[in-house]
C-alpha cells in the first residue's frame, strides 16, 4: 500500500478562498473588513517569518492586519496596556500575540488578558474550557486545522482509536479535546510515556506534534492508518523534517500528511477563519467595564 497524500496546502487554500469570498460579501453588504491586531515582540527569526506569513495571508483574504512590532525590551505592563487598548477598540476583531515571548513576560498573563471574543488563537483559559466542556467558540488553530483535514478526506474519528503524540498547550492538548468531542477514543503520549511503540502500533489515526525528527519509525504504523505529522524541525542542511519517518510510513498508511505542506499551512488558514468568525459574531461585551 502507498498512502494518499493529504495536501494541506490545497486544503488551506480552499479555506482561505472561502474566507476571502465571505469577506467580500461582508463588504458588499456595507460591513467593514474584519481586522486582526498582530503583535510581534523581539527579533526571533522564526517568529518574524510566522508573523509575516500571517499578515500576508490576512491581506490576501481582505482582512485588515494592524501590525505592532515591539522591541524585546517591551515590559509586561506595556504589552498588557496594548492588549487592553485592542480589547476596547471596536474596530479590532481579533488579537494575535506571537509566542514565545521574551523570558521577562509571563505568557499565561498575556493570553488571559486577551478578551475571549477576540481570542483568535484559542489559547485563553475560557476558550480552552469551552472546548473541554463540548461547547467550543473559537478553536485553537492547529488542532482545528487537523480536524478540517480529516473532514476533507472524509475520515470521521468517531469510534476510532486516535493516538496523539505530544501534550503541549498549543497543539497536543487542544487536539485531544477536539478528537474527544468528535467521538474518538484517544490515547495521549508525552515525554513520560513508557513504550511509545506499543501505543503507536494501535493508532487508526496518529498525530505527532513533538518536534523530534524520526521519533516515529515507519514500521510502527498500523496498516491503513491515517498519519498527520505536525512536528516540524529545520535540519542542519536547511531541510524541514517531521516526527515520522515519511517514506517508510507511507508504505503502510492509507493517508499521510507530509512535512512540509501538510498541517503547517492549515494553522494560518484557520487563524483567518477565526478572525472572520470573531468579526461575524455580534457579541462584544466587556464585563469589567463601568458603563
Ligand atoms: N507560536 C507558535 N505557534 C503559534 C500560534 O499558533 N499562535 C501564536 N500566537 N504563537 C505561536
């Protein structure tokens, strides 16, 4: 068996085009363009690339990106003041603060300061809690992207044994909640898991977001499994590699998402979708504000 490739680039392009068309409809009906505040702190090259891609994708979809590039010396209270101003600005629908932040800023404080209505990353504790309680509002982008890819290839996780490698706040945990919500049986593996191979061998759907090239041996893949590799590591030769031994896994899986060109492009596409959804939702309440 040679697996079909899950073309994340093409699926992301479909999502982005759908967002663009809906934005066009909004404008035609007299509403303003959705607006996303993007905050980049410091000059970490990878974050600069990610944020540049997000800003370009906004422009291509007709979403207004309001760019804030701040020095690495920005204090936590300066950042919190900027978020507060964005929360109160009715012309802004979504707020994205690129992570990681410089060491002197507490990311949990920053994420919690973003108003849940504008939480297009889906990392706020309330947003996360709503997903855990099966009433999601905005959804974390990468895990939502994985779910969209499964839907697009007509694979329903309901009743299937899904094995999630990596339990990070940004990807693994929200993905576990998404898969649970869809009716899957979910096993989560992390740095303390003993006998990873035994778990991987049982996976009908396998996702890996660890960032360790070659972690998953191709021969461990259950025949016919769907494999979504979310790990992405730049090697010393400049090439990008995922967590799964691709060529060997491809001989056993039924579907496989490659690195690059698999899950990666979906994160940006779902960010655009979330920004549009935030703009479309009419509720903009500020519970702590005296009126
Ligand atoms: N850093 C790595 N991935 C992400 C993401 O999805 N959102 C934000 N804000 N920062 C990130």
